[in-house]
C-alpha cells in the first residue's frame, strides 16, 4: 500500500514542502532564493483521471482540491529563458478520525467515541477499531463511516487496554492509526448497609475484589443541602460524623484500584438517609446552642436593640430573638415570624412549637415564668410537660406557670362574685386531647374552635393552617400544652364552669409517660384515631376510665369498618365521636362540646400544684424541685406563714413605715412650707419642727430590727440565684395572701353596702382596712430603706449587713428588679438610700453608666403600667383598679451596638401611681399631691409619656392641668421637658387622620392650661404650651387601640395595641437618638432626685429649686468664662502697655520736630488699632461661650438659660476695656503734649551748652601751657554761669487747683437747695476742708423696713446707715484720686469733673438710705478738699520735675566730666557705655518689669495653690468666709459686713502678699521679665549692627537701638542726651563696651531684685496693672446685695439678669432689730420667703406684702429656701457666737436665738460652707 504523503522529486529542483489530504505545497530552484519577477513557470499536475496546468511568476506553488490518498505527477516548466523543467511525484495524505476517547460504563464495558475526519466524503471510507491487551489483539471491528461510537463488552474489570482506530479508503488505503489507552472500572462495593445517629452515620459494605494482591481502597462521598464531604478508607466500613441532625444526606461508595500509575474508580453504590433530630442541632440552627448551659435571662431579652433587630429576622438565627421580643410586647403575631430574606420558593422556617420548646429549654427559670405569663396574655397555650428529645425525659413546668393569675366568673358563684387566682393553685377539671397514628383531622384546630366563644375564634393551639404551622415538628413531639377556658359569667359562655385543656403533641405510641400522666390527672382523654386496626394492640393496652374516641370516616363503609374494629377492642370508652364527610366543622365542635359538658357534670378537679405530686412517680421531672428554689421557698414560707392579718403584721413587723414615717414626711414638708407658723418666730418654729423630727427618728432608730426583716436581709445577701428565687417566692406568697385578704374584705364591704342603713363609720374602717391590706416585696424593701436611713446617720453600723444593701439592691436593679422611688403611702423619698443605691449602680456599671429616663403619667386605671409593660416587656405591677401608690423605677440595658446611636447605656423607666386616684380624692391636698408627683417625675425624665383615656374628657382635662403645671416648673428651672401624649382606646384605624380638629382643640386646651399654670406659679408672661417645651401636633400624639381583642378573660391582647405601642416606643427612641442633651450618669440622676424632691416640698417650686448639678455646671461655666475673660483682658493689657510706651517714646520725637499734629494722628491710629484688636478678641470670647454651649460637656445644657447673660457680659467687657484703653491712650497723648514746650527748651539748652563746651576746649587747647583740673573747673564754671545768665529759664505757669476745684464744685451743686448754696458760701478755703473725719448729719425721717417692727428702733439708725454709705463713697473716691495722681502727670481740670461724676453715680446707687442734699453737699466738699490738695501737689511736683534750669543743673557734673575727657583726649568708650547702660537703660528696664508684673501676679494667683479661691465669685466667697470662720476675729467679721468692698480689697491684697512672700516668688517673676527684656535689648543691638554695619555715629546707633525697643522701654531723653553728647568714643569699641555693660547691668539688677525681699513694698510700688484691682474686679461682681440681709450677689458675669446668694444671713447681722423690743432679728430671709410672713419697705410704698411675693419688688433677685436644716449653719454659728457683740456695735439688744444654734460647732459651720459651695479641702 502506497504511503500517503510520500513524494519523489529532483533534488534542488522541486521540493515538496507540505502534503495534506486535499492539497500539496511545492517549491523549486535554490532554497531561500526569490525568483526573478520577469520569469514565468508553468506548473502541471496529473494522475490517471485529471490533468491541470497553471502559470506563476513565483518559485513556489500550492495545488488544491486534490483527492486524499491519490498519487499525482507534477512538472514545473521555465517558460522564458532556458525553458528548464523539473518533475516530481507525490501521494496525498489520508486523514484519521479525530477526538478519539472512551467512557467506562461499568466494570466490563466501555464506550469508544470519535469524530469523522473533516472534508471527506463518507461514502469513500470506513473505520477500523482494534483492541489490544498486553500488546495482543483481542478484538477488531470495521465500521461504516456514519457511525462514531462503539461499545466494547465482556472486558475484564480494572484492566488496561489499548484501542486504535484508523480510516480505510475503498482502495484499502489506510490512515495512520490513532491510539487510546483504556481502563475498565473496578467492581463497585456490594451489600451497602447504613446505621444513622443525629450527627453521624456508619456505612458497611462487601469488598468486590477477592484477590488481596490487587491494591485497592474505597472512596465515600457524603452530600447534604449545604455541604459535601469526601473520605477514603481501606476498610469495608466507615463512620461519617459532623452531620446536622434532621437533615437528608446522600452517601456514595466507590471502589478505587491502583493500576500502574493510574487509580481506577468504580461506579458508586448510593443510599439516602435522614439523620435523627436532637436538641443540640435544633438549638444550633436557632443560634441558641450556647444557652443550653448559659441560660437566657430576662435582662438580656429586654435589652434595647435597633428597630430593625426588633421588627424582622435577618437570618434564621434571629427568629428566636424576634419571637421573644414580640412575646415580651404581648404581640400575638409572635408565632408568625419569618426570615426577611427568605424567598417564597425555598422557604426555610421553624414550627412555632419547636421554637417555643427550644426557648423554654434555653431560658432561665425567671425568663420561663415571664414567657409563660406573656403567652397566657396572648391566649397562647403554655407548656405543661416540656419534653427533651435527647434524654426522652419531660419536665412539669410548675414554676414557669407560677406567675399566671386568671380572673373569671363562674356560673355557680353569685353574679357579683368573681375571683382572681393563681392558675397553679386553682383546681380545674382537666380535659386532655391526644392522637394515635396519623389522622386527617387537625386536633389542635378543633380544640381552638372548642374553647373559643362564638364570633371570637382564636388560635390558642398551633395547627398546620396557621403561619409556620405547616413546618414539620422536630423537637416538640411529646410536648403537653395547656390552656384554660374561663367564663365571664354571661350567657354567651360556652362552658359555664372553668376548665383546663391539655394537648399532647405527637403520637401517643411514642410518649407513654405523658399519656400515663394525662390519664391520671384528666377528667377525660379525647383520643383522635382514624386507624383502629393498625393500632389495635396499643389500644387494647390503654386502661383509661374516661376515654373519648374521636374517629374520622370518609364514607359509610369506612364507618362500618371502624365500628366493627371498635367492637373487637377491649377498650373501655366513655363515648365515641365519629366525624364523617356529611358533618361540618361547627356540628363536630358542638358534638365535642356536648361531650365535654357531660363529662364535667361528674368531673374531678386538680391543680397543677397537685399534679406535681403525681409526676415524680411516673419519672417526670418537676422544675421547682431544685435545691436552691426549694431552700428559697422554705425561707419565704418561714417569713409569711404566720401572717393572718396584713395590717397588723405591718404594724408589728414593719414599724419604720406607716404612721410615724407619714408624720416625719409631713413635718419635713412643713419645715419647708411653714404654713402653720402663723405669727411665730420663724427660726424658733423651725427649731421646734426640727426637734419633733429628731424625736421621731430617734424612736425609729431605737426600735429593734424584727426577725422577719433579718430573714429578709439574709435572703438578699445570699447568692444571686437564691436571691432571685427568694424574691420571687416572696412575691408569689405575698400576692396570694393579699388576694385572699382583699377577697374577704371585699365581700364584707359588699355586704355592708347592701344593708338598708349603711353604717358610715363601719364602711370607713373597712375602706381603711382594705387600703392597708396590700402587702408586697416593696413593703419589705421600704423597711430596709428606712433601716438604712437610720443606720446611715451613725458613724458606725450597728448591723454590718445594712452597709452592703445599696450594692445588693443595685445588682437587683441590673437584673430587672423594680425599686421603689417614692413611698406612696407616706409621700416620702428615702434620699440617702436611693442616692447610695444609684451610686452603687454607678460603680457597678462604670464607665458604661449613662442613662436616659422615661416616665409615664396618667389617671388611675387607664393602663399606664400596661403601656410600659407592653412597650418594654417589663412587669410593673398592674393594679386592677386598686391604687398603686408612689413611683417605681426599673432599669433596662441597651445593647452594645445600639449605645452610641441611643447615646446612653441604660434606660430607666419610671412607673407612677395614678393621678386623681379615688383613694386620694377624699384628701384635701390630693391635687397638690398629684402636682408634686408630676413635678418630680417630669423633672427626672428625658421623656414623659402622658397617658390619656380618649373616652373620658373630664379626666383628660384634670390630667393635663397637672402635667402642664409640671412642665412649666421644669422650663423655669432650666430643664427642657419632652412630652408625648398616648391617647388610649382609639377605636378607628384612621383616628389620627380623622381627628385633626380634635387635635387642634386639644392643642388650644394645652395653651389655656399653660397660661393658668403660669398664673399660679406667679409667672405673668403670656405663656403658650410650645413656649415650655417642644411640641408637634402630629409627632407628639400617639393613638393606640384598645388593649383586649374581645371580652376578657378569654380575649387575647389586641395585636393592634401591641403594634401601636411598639411604634410609639420607636418614636420615643428616635427622639433620644436625636437629642443633643448628653445623658446623665446614675450619680447625677441621684442629685436630680434630691434637688427635685427638696424643691417640691416647698410651696413655690420654681424659686425653691436648687440643684447641685446645675450649681456645679454654673460654677464650671463661671470658671471657664473668668478664664476666657482674663485671657481677653491680659492680651489687651499687654497691647495697651506697649502702645503707651510707644506714645511716651514718640513724645520726645514730636517735641523735637515741633509737630503736635503727629501725636493726634498717632492717637487716632492707635484707637483704630485698639478697636480692631478688641473686635477680634471679643469674637474669640463670644465664640468660646457659643462653643461651650454647643459642646457635649457634661451638664452644659443645664445652664442654657444663662447663655445670654454671659454673652451680654462678654460684650460689656469689650465696651469696658475699650473705654479704659481709649482713656489711657488719650492720657498718654495728653502727657506728651504737655512736655512739648519743655522738651524744646531743653533741647535748645543742650545745643547751646554743647557749642560752648566745644569752643572752650578749642580755646584751652590753644594755650601753650596745659591746664590742670582746678583750672579746667574754673574755665567750665565761667561758661556755665554765662550760659545760665544769657538764657531765659522761665518755668511753666502754676495753676490754682484749689480755686478751679471750688469753681467746678459750685457749678455741680448750684441747682440744689438754698441750704446747699449757703453751705458753699461758708467755705472760705477748700484746701482746709476734708482734713478730719467726715460726719454725716441726718435730718431725714426715719425709714421703714419690715413688718413686725422691721423698722429701726432708734433715731440714729438711719444716721448710721447714711454714715456707712458716705464712708464707702469717701473710700472709693480716695482710691479714684490716688489712681489719678500716681502717674505723676500734670493736672487736668477734667479730673475734677470726672471725680464729681463718680460721686454722683455712687449717690444714685445708694437708694437705701437716701442721702439728703445737705449731706451730699457736705460729702462733696469733704472729698473735693482732699482732691484739691492732692491734685495741687501733683501739679506742683510736675512743674518742679520739668523746670528747665533744674533739668540743666541735674547733668552739670556729666557736662564737666565730658569737657575734661575731651580736653585730655581720654578714651570715653567704657565710661560712656556704662553710663548709657546704667543711667539710660537700667531705669527703663525696671519700669518695664513693673508694668508687666501685675498680669503675671494675677496669672500666678489664678493658677497657683490659691487658684480655686479666685476661680469664681462663689468660690471666692467660700474662701473668704472660711478665713473669717477660722480667724475667729469679730472685728474682721464686722468689717466684712459693714464695708464689704474695702474688706475684700484688703483681703485680696493680703492674699497676694502672703503668697508672694514665700521663697522669693515675686523675685522669680521679676527676674523672668528681666531676662526677657535683656534678650530683647541684645537682639535690638544685633539688628542695628546687621542693618547698618559698623556705625560711624554713636548717637545714631543708640537712637536706632531705642527705636527698635520703642514698644518695650521708655528711655528718658534727658539722660540719654547727657550720655551721648560730647562722646568722642570709637563707635566699634563703644558697641563692644555697650554689650559688656548690658551684661553687667543684667547681673547688677538680678542682685538688686533678689536683695529686695519685702513683697509688700514691691507690690505697693506697682503703679500700673495692679493685680489686687484685677482680682477684685474678677470676684467682686455686680456689687448688688440681698434686699433683706445685705449678703453680696455671687452670680457670674457682670450683666446677669438674676442675682443670687448661696448662704443668706440672719437679718440682725445686717443691722435690723425689732421695733417692739429693740432686739436684733434672728430670722433668715431664705426661711422667710417660704413662710407666710410679710414685709414692708420704701419699695413697697410701706404696704405689707408676703415675703413669697418679694419678686414683685425685686424681680432680679432669686432667694432660694434653705435646701436643708444645715444650709445656713455658718451664719447661725457666727450670729450665735457674736450675738452680744453685734448688739453692742448696733446699740441694740441681743437677738433671741434658738437653742440649737448654740449647739452648732465650728466644724459644722465649716461643713455648711463646703457643702453649699461644693468646695472641700
């Protein structure tokens, strides 16, 4: 056979380059040589059948469209030149089949596949397949070309074959064969078996390979829904673990054989199996696996989370949490939850019963109770027997059901009788429903219909038709659920008596224990079974006395079969119920009902408590049979077993509460309100009240702790678990006792009411007995709080256990236990107890201790507690119509991821007693009581919920009046309330849209009530509701449907109610997210409780409110403001000092140039620059205030009302500093203008003198003989005398200041009375006036002060007050005069005019007493006499200093010395440099230090050890008062009271002196400034050198240095000129010497500063920027004094709108005595403003007015009543100690002082200061 592709050609002539099936490529000529384009070639190819010719000019060619496997002869002929020809022969190729592959079909069969060769006609070829084994042909097959596959059978398993395939043409020519290695599969395993568990399976099989020599193993693949596992083994079995329970898996097993280097795999053997279900798997799916051991707690479930987390489940694991949260909110849709992201096609869900079973297994006992209670409220069935699918055990849920109480009215009882009982303790007939086998009837669905009243069907039991009921049950089979049918006493009741219904889930064939239990406890068991034949054995084994068989039949035949099967059974049935297709559901339910009714006629009742005695015998666990639970129960039983009369028990065993506590509370309130004082002396009356309170408290302290309380404390101090069980048992038992007692008393009350003649006294006693017959855990906790209050007042604890109680109680609160805030029975708050509990909470939770507070207010029995319980899932006591007294607070955690968003860590929820309660309505002060409670809780709350019942308009109005009052009070004390109105029982779903007009009307009512409340609170402003809080007519009203869906007791909670409350809740949380007010910690909250409670005890809340947090925040703000103010002032002081220095230095230049206008321009430019600088600094100051209030600083929001005061103060400071700087700049310019003429004269003298001296030197040098010193002295003296004679040295004109002063004084007084003009005419010489002390002569009428003889007793009293006022004005005027004369400038008549204006201003402010024109004239004459002498002396000194001749004489020695040096040609370099340094620069440096020392001293005083004293005015007052207390010097106290301003000035000076007398503190500041200026001088020298190089003129050099320092140093022109004139020094040498001299000067001045150690002298010498004045202005404030006791105002900023004093004084200290007996007055105004006392005064037109209305006349004063008995101990101590001395000073009799004042120690007085000012050492 010819080889396709083979060719023959002449070498180097024709070359075959490629041979294919259909083409040939050839080339000719030399390889790599391109043919000549002009050449032509003829190519010819042919075979037997064809002949073709083509021409080409290339030396290569491709022949196409050839036939495969055919030989062709080819000739190439050169047609142009030599006509050469070349020949060749070639055979085309035969293509082989392509894509040859195999597929192993089983161990003995393979399929071979290929594709046909391309571009070949199938009719011309066929295929040949050959199989080889070990190179031996085993099989050969020839096939048609239209087949592309072949199956090779009967091969050996696990064997290697070689397969080939080729193409065969018709002429038997063949293509090259294609080879393929083929492996057959091994045999698969056989006899596959499987054994499954919950999380693993075991697979076994038979090995198919019997030959051990063949290496092999097995591969196992496990495939589930979510994962796939692969495993290998050499054995014939394998265990597959890590599977999910209840999941379907597919298992495949393969045989693997190793053949050469290839591993062969058999086909698989498969099996599918579902793993068993177990608890762990189910919990893992639900994300609860960790809680099987670490149980879920109520605390964790109630934790606040994001809205998205609470409304939908994002994953399957969220379902359990979502269910719990909905359940806690009593939302009946809790069982219908689904995953939000689950598609409808592939929905993954959980059966509600599985979820409930899982959660009960994972919940702790207390969460189980809460779940069962909420399920019962939703009318869900509750677990009675809880199964465990792992252990196959079940538990009787006795404890879990303990909290459920039900109220119903049985038809067998009287119509007016109904009972509320614990469901666990009450006996009910039990009807059980079970199922055997599979049935078509839904047992649970018909059960729901059976126990639902007509038209009120409710799915109590889960069935397959409800949401999620169709999901298969996994772990809940064996669950026995329970519910109750409870009649309401109406004809519509399905059953006339209450019954219990049990429902067993699953087939009874699998749950024999549950069936046995139900058989014993049930009155009847309804067995649903459709297949009696299949279950015959089991049915025959049942021994049930009352079995009701329920069967479902499809037709008559099947019914006959059932009856036949039933006849064959030995079953004892009570009845049989058949349901066939003809019977509808209603008829079937009716038949069930009839059967139940029949059974109930002869039924026995059983309680769950009794069931717990049967259960253990059947191997059923009881959840209560826990050791800790039982021990706690025993302790609770011990405490409650002997209680037969609750009211008597409370009197005997809980003695610290009740009547005595009520009396203490009433006395404490009277201590604040002083209503019964009448005309008694207030302080004596308060002392009497204090004694009565002390006596009652001592009686409380002396009563021994009762045994029952000791036990209670022991129970609380045990482990946390025991503690929780113990408190729960106490609650259960006490609630049961209360129900029993109240039930009996209610019966007695009803009987008493029915009698014809009602005995009112008997009824009243019964009412009181009923009111006192409630007993709960809160009563025991209340007793503990009073015990703690009593024990806390002692330094040592009688019972150490009491000391730890706050921490124990704090931990209880963290666990969700509510704490009583207000004792409703005594209207009392145990402040110490509450404060310590909250402090302990703060420590336990720190640093995550920020809280928000939400409170509910509303009329009694309108569902306030229910609203909170539904909103937050909590369990506040629901009163069921009885009055819940007081207020309780409960703590809710915030989830970690929600804290930042909600801006807090905990939510504190406060539930309050109902307003307008029937029990309180009979009391005269019930409205006041409601107001107090509302004010307290509104003040404590971030958000207040006002609960309104829409159907009762009158109650709504009453409620609104109370809460609006509370909101107004909060607004006025700086708390910004937030209020939301909950309108309950909204009937229509569109009520919000349909009641716009009603809402507008409601809003108008709020406005009217706000104005009424404002009037009551003495607020005359025309307030609207939106003025007192932010209110949105849409956003602040919530309309909530009714609570019950139907008629209780069988009605579930309305889902609309739950969802409406939930929407409301998230609206509230959204507000908390957005609020800018920072959350408070527990300590701050405790302080709010304290301050609010103290304030509500006063009648006038707004003016009684005193909160230490606000005080602290205000103090911080004052301190910050004072810091900003000082930075502002210090900067401007520095700027002003430099500007004054610049002006002083420019004065000489102006004088030399003669250009006075230059100074005016400088003044204008500097004023403009000052205003710009002030503007920048004012903006910075205002920005600081703004940023402070916008920041998140703790409690900054509490002082928001003071913001405008501080902004105004900042603007005022700018104006004040601006005025001061302008005056200083004008004075500086004025001084410089004044010396212009003098400077011109001096300059002329210097020029003349210089010329004369230089001429004299020339004359002297021209003489032949050298002159000696004496001769030179003589020559110099001659020219000196000549110059003096030749020049005019006329002095400046002297003014008559005394005469000028008299003229201005006369002008000031000329419009006064004739007596004044007469007084002026008698003044002969003003400079003789004011020499001695001033005595005021009073001719005015006596002035009237207060009622009860609050007028002075002697005629000279007003004279004394006038004298004091005049002395004050004289002192201040002396300071004014001293400040004006200190600068040593010339006199200006404007100074006298300014002084007279200053006196007038002081006289205007002195309204009490008023000063007569005669006294005013005498005062001005006295002051102006002093002023005239002082200003005349200043003027004369100025003339003396600037006398031209004296100025020339002053430097005569320097002129002589210079003359001699020049004559002798001595080097003056060193001498002149030292003179320049010491005489010119040294004084200037000392002046520089003096000017800058003041601000530094202020800095040191503010930041040093005494910084706190000057931080704020309040702290300053505290420090000053402490000093007075410890110095124990009456004269100082008297000076403080009489001359407060001068005393403060002296005190500050002494403080500064004392501070800077220590360890050279002042010298350090001086040296610091010295070093600064020396460095600046050196820098100036270097700068001048750098600019000018080596100077040629010494004078110009020094002048340039001075110019560089013109803002720092004032160089005296006279001294400088004297130094530089006639200076012949070498400039370069002079500079070196000058630098050296500066260093010497530096050292000398340092020594000088250190040598002067007297700080007082140094401070006295300070002439500018005096620190005592700066500090005085900082702490003195506005200078206003209390109108009653004259105590100085402490408010921050100078432009505050309200004045206040921290501690007011007895009025006797302020010089007031009784007119009747001439005794000093002991009353304190902070007590008087809370009393019924009255006063009169000039300001009242001498009419009597109550002290309470003092703001009518002093609207800017805020006098707060004493916050405690000890609040004024300081002044009481002072007054008691110095009573006689004050009386002697005022020439009156000592005051009648309460005895208790004398018992106040100095330590108590000091503590009073520290507590008041919060400034402890």
